[in-house]
C-alpha cells in the first residue's frame, strides 16, 4: 500500500483522492506523506512553467498552471482517464413499486457527453444532424421484495446487493 500511496502522490493525486482509492483516512494519508517527504513535485513530474502535454513553456499568469491552453488540457485528460476521480454508480428503487430500477454511471454519462462534444468541436460531426449517444444502463431489482411477493424476474435483471 505504501508504494501505491507514493505512486499516486507523485502522480499529483490529492490526499482526498488517495484516501478514496486506498480506503485510508485523508488526514492519515496527509500526515504520512508529510512525515516521509512524499510530494507531488517528485521526480518524473513536469517542471513548473512547462505544459504537461506539449512541453511548451508557460507564462505563469497564475500559480499551479499545468497546461498552456484549453486544447492541451483537454488532450492530456483525454489521454489519462485513469487520473480522473471515478464517481459512484447511482441506483434508486422505484418509489411506486419498490422493486425495479435502472442504474446509471454518471461517470460514463459524462464521458459519453464529452466524446460527443469533442466530435462537434473538432468538426467530425454536425450538431444539427448528429445522433444522440447513450450510455449503458443496468436493469436491477430488489431480490427481497420479489421473493416476498413470489415474483419471477425477467432475464437481464441483476439483483441489488444489500
């Protein structure tokens, strides 16, 4: 776990992100990194004043600027999706019947939206004729209620883990 924490911190991950990934408290991660002199500016990270994507010198108009412009920032994040904080998959049970639901990952939804926006911005697609793209949803059901009611669940549904 120590190697993972060091790798994440040297890769510019925040204490909160490291805590979420490892399951260790944020303050514990913070104090351990400080005691062991683990910082996000360790070897292998870009030098201040240089774009992380293209290597071009940056006029430091604000502290901590990592990219020379929007296009480099977008390209870098598109090439490094593993550095993004993953959001939880949201599942809600129907208030009416309490049995079935559709589960959607808001991360996947945002990613698909970003891909569509990139196609429009790069000229690959015309927004007026472009088809809408959807993310996958998962059909889920409440196994306890279905068993209590003697219901047979159709194929393609997953039981919700409780």
